[in-house]
C-alpha cells in the first residue's frame, strides 16, 4: 500500500484550521503540528500510487493558506521492524 509523508509550510496562525481540514481526508493516517522548518507533517496511505498523488494534489496542496509542500514517498520494505 503506497504511503507518503507530506511536509507543509503554512501561513502563520493558520495551522489549526489546516489540521482540521487534513483530518477530514479519509486516507490520512496521522497529522502532526510540529515546530521547526515545517509546520505540519502528514502521513497518508492509499490503494495505489495514482490515487495517492491525486489526494495529495487535490486534498492537501490546495488547502487555503498552505504555502508549500514536500512529499516523500515511502520505499516498500525499508525501515520496517521484523
């Protein structure tokens, strides 16, 4: 199952509203407000890679006050505990 981490930069003070909107996306596994270079980290998973890209493009990147994103796709089988 394709999984990705999406790192978001948001307009100052908009993190709470953005978190609420992202939590409404069914494919979102986890969303966390963080401090540092990025404001929010999202872990998302979908049935296939095309759907995953579509969700990121249409449901996350287009949220009002999201300034920029970086997406990191998880490589299958890497880093899993045995």
